[in-house]
C-alpha cells in the first residue's frame, strides 16, 4: 500500500547534484527552520532565501551550500542530543561560508597542485561523519613536505575559525551557546578512542578535544550575551524530542524503536515513536490508541491529527481519515503541502461526489508550494474520469519528476493528442518532450 511504504505520504526525492535522497515532512522542516532562522538572520541571509533540506542518510552530518541551502542528515537529527546542539552544527557550517573557506579551498587546491603535482582529495570538514574523525583528512602525496604542512595547518585554522564564527553567530542571535559544548562532547564520545591514535600533524581537522577546549575558552570570554528564555528552550527541546522520535519511528526497524522507546516510556516522544512503529508494523489499532492519547494531551497539535489520518487511511476508514486531515489543516497557520496531498489521496480513494474536485484543488495548491511526485500521482487519479488528456499530463509530470524520461515522454505525447494546443498543460507536455531521453 502506497501510504504504508511512503515516508509521511511523500515519495523520497533524488537530488541529482549530490546523489542524495530528500525527505519531505512539514513538522520537521518547520522546527528546523525555526531553529536556523536566528542564525541565518544574524548572518544576513534573507528569510526567503533560506531553504532546509532533510537528507536520508545515517551519517552524523550537515552542510550548507551557497550560504542559504542547509542540508541536514537524518543521522544527525536522530543522534544529536539537543536543539541547541543542532544549531551549533549549522552555525559551524555557516562559519565556513562566512569565512570564505569553500572558495579558499578551491584556490588552495589549485596552487598546491602546481607545486606538488599530486594531491589526494581535500575537503572542508563538516562536523563529523560516520564517527570517522579523519574524514576529508586531505593527506598530500608529493615531494614538498613544507607544502603539505602548510596546507594542513591552513585547514586546521579554517576549522577553528568556523567554530569561532559559529559561536559568535549563536551569541549574537541569542541562541544557547552551550549547544556547541554539547555537540563537541558527543563527537568526542563517538571518536575519542580513534583520535587517541591519530597524529594531529597528519590531518586537516583539529582533534575534537582541541576544538572543545577552544570553544570553552571562547564561551568564558563572552560579554553582553543573553541566553534564550527557559520557556523557549523547554518548548524547543520538547518539539525537538518529538521530531527526533518521529524520524526514528519511521526510519528504524520496529524492534529498535521499541528498544529506544519501551512501553514504560509515557512521554510524548515515546508515544509518538511507538504509534508510528506500530502503524508501520500493521498494528493499526494500537497505533490509533497511542495517537489519540497524544491528541488528548495536545488537542491543538496538527501533526498528531496528521498521523491519525495516516493510520485511519491504512485502516480503510476514509471518512475518519479525511476528518483527521481536515482538522490538521485547520490547525495549521501556514501552507502544508504534504498534508494537503495526503487529504487529496484519501478523497480520491473515497471517491464520493465532489471528492475528486476537492482533491484536484488540494493537489494543485500543494504543487504551487512544493512540487512533489506524489501530488502529481494523486492529481492523475483525480482526473481519471475526465478523459481530457489531463490525467496523461499529470502522469507525464509524475514520471518526469522521478527521472523516468521515457515514460514521461509516452504520457506527454498521449496527453497532447487530447489537449487543446492553447492549454497550459499542452505547453508543459512540450517542455517534457524536449528533455532528452536516457539511452
């Protein structure tokens, strides 16, 4: 069943420039954006230019591209301990951007290649990945030992500068600077045994212990720093724990979910993770009971109604599912394309009078904000009885987004045989047909 297999009723989206897979989830994206905004504003990044992407990857990692696209691995979100520690990771990456380290690295590689003729892969370090403290170590093979030491020392400076600039961003934005200590202590716990065997002169990263000592010294010298209010910190912590539980519930095997969140855990996060794991395992009654408990505790939380809509849909209770999704949307104070697509999907399955028209409205609204393959697939279902070529056009868009160009061409050609040449969908089909097919 599509809903059971899809994460948060959305297909995983390939990102061609990184070979990565992105996850769409309104709740997670909203919280991460709220956490990043104070940092990006302090770094003079306009709110409209900031984009948060959740990458389906188990590595403890995050990176910033172009100063405005923040990519966060699910491995980091499920392992990191506090929202302020997550902010420290992003602040560090913004520090690299503000320090111009990406462009400097490119220039440095070119210069050193000329002098030494051979350079192994170099990388401006992210925080840490896969527990490997030597990732992107940039060991140079060549005749110039002086050039090698110069290169490594320079990149160690970059890491220190990125830490310092990241800490400054956190202090100026009023976020909790202790998050830097938290994440570095966690990195030390992950990689400490390995680091004890590393020659610090042979890597381009400073050791975690060195970074931790530096950050502690910098924090002790901060002046005019006002930490966030305790109420704000408690709210962010509670929301972060729920998002973390949600990701674990969806991405990890049910057995591991129940190990991390046993039934003795009565917290919101525990209930959330178990409800999702039970839903994925097919125990829909238990999943619904847990979700209704969450709703009784937090009757104005739209995401718990979203989960109930998922569960009721899988149970075949289309009326109850549609009602839950409608309630979720009514509680949202912003666009929620994934939830709109979910409701549209339910309506096409229920297929009462007016359901397809409402599904088309919802799918189109979703596509205006966040184009996604599933929205086009639902749109195609809603157009099934119209016989106007619109269904074939929607399928053409669906397969085009999946990168299946040959299938997209077939449907686009079929659609154009039925659509008026003046129709916007006819022109969109022409655009699809202009894409070269893969051999």
